[in-house]
């Protein structure tokens, strides 16, 4: 087993969720928000680099932490993860966090369609009313051989499937990012297969680990992380976690992802983390831990095998690890 279950493993709380510190001082943040002190409340806090205080869902954060998912390493500070992103809609560089502030996250309507009882559209704030937010400490392993650990907030993808009411026997869930070149200059680069698309099997969508992320660091999600809603499947390479999702389609056709469309020889459908299976151009044996600078061995299933390995029994003929 690769994830060390060390209860109360002490993450420096001041790095994780500055809001917890805030509350520790005896100030109830929710009441402050109600009283109209939302603007600026976050920015008073040391290290709150990307306070999302103008967000209408701000009062839902911080959410209670789900203690099931324990890390074997420290959380990556917010100002590290928030300044080193992959969000090609804003260009191929890592430092797109300023450019990404052009993303307009309200109104934000998500279309649910395909093989469902009845297709529908739902605004992000209405969706948030129908789910129970929780915080989970998860690792993220990018296919580029770096990793970080983030206190995400969100809800199980299973809950999304339940709300969507897919027809019985549906095989895949396809996730599509917004398409708006005015808001995202990267989408003017026509050699990329816009919009960004990802997909998972229904079994993967129903797995406990699959997490629809709407926040991080005790706040609504910063734009550069894919606000207002993105996926994170921590046992897969980071690119499976489509950002800023606008359309969710239930289908029996295996979705072709953005990276697969771009370079199928290097990026496949499954993309499960495996240190023994190199990328076409580099090794996946180790990873650089962002913010720390050292390299550590990469773990099979990114350390989450106890939760996910069983799903792949009988699928050994598939290209499970690229
Ligand atoms: N829409 C969209 N989603 C995306 C990407 C992207 O370029 N566009 N990059 C992916 C990759 S390669 C990674 S590693 C993660 C990075 O998430 P983060 O920037 O929040 O750490 O987002 C994934 N989701
Ligand atoms: Mo990535």
C-alpha cells in the first residue's frame, strides 16, 4: 500500500487552508461574509494569493475535510500551485495565472446530455445547492513528471452521475471545456483540437476517488485551476482532469481526448499513472515535487491502487498506462 495512513499527519495548516487559521482566531468567516465583509477578507491572510472573495459561492467554503484521504507528503503552498498551471486555453506556458483571470465564471451553465433520462442545463450555483461539498487532500501527478498536493474542495463525481440520471448500461462520460476564443486567446491557435475534451468510463466516474472540484485551499477554485468546476482523478495523469467544464455527455462511444487528438502515440484514453511505463519521450519513474524541488519515486496508480486497481482487472489488453 502506497498511501501512508497516518492519522493527523501534520500538514502545516497555515499552508493548507488559511481560512482555518482565520477561524482559529475565533472569527466566523461565514458570518463575516453575511455581513458583507467578503471583499478583502481573504486578502488579509498571509499567503492567500488567489482569494476568490467576489465569487457568489464563497460562503460555501471552507468545507469540512473528508479525513479518508491522507497524504504522505506536505501540501504544496497555494502560491506555488496557483502559479504553475497547465491551461492551454491561456497558452502553453506554466505562468498563465494572470491571463486566466479573463475567464468569466458567472453565469456558468453546464449542459448535461447524451444518453440520459432527459437532457438538461444547470447553472453552477444551482448545482452547488444540490451537492455536499467536502475537502480532500489529493496528489496530482502530471504526465510531465512533476507533482503537487492540493486541498481540493468539491463533490464526488458519483453524485453528478446520480443527478444526470444516465440510461442503464451507458459506458462513458465525456467532459468538455468551454469554447470561447474571446475569453481564452489560446483557443485562437487553430492547430490545437479545441475545445478541450476528456472522458472516463462509467466505472471510473462512479469510483469514490473521482472528484468534481469547485474549490481549493478553502475557497472557490481560482480561475487558473479551472473554475468554476473541473475534474480531478488522482490515480491518472493530470490531463484527465478537464478544467472549466461546460458540457457533460453520457455516451457509448469512447471519448477522444484533446491530447489523444493531438498526439495519439503519446496520450491514450486511460492514462493511469505507472512508473514502469515510460512516456514516448521520457521516463515516468520519478517526479519532481513542486515547491520542494526534490525528486521522488512515482507510485503505481499514483499511490491510490487500493481504491482503483480492481477496476482494471480483465482490461490488461488495454493501453492502461499511457
Ligand atoms: N481545459 C483544460 N483542462 C486541463 C488542461 C488544459 O490545458 N485545459 N491541462 C491539464 C493538465 S496537463 C494538468 S497537469 C492539469 C493541471 O491542473 P492545475 O493547473 O490546476 O494544477 O489540468 C488539466 N486540465
Ligand atoms: Mo499535465
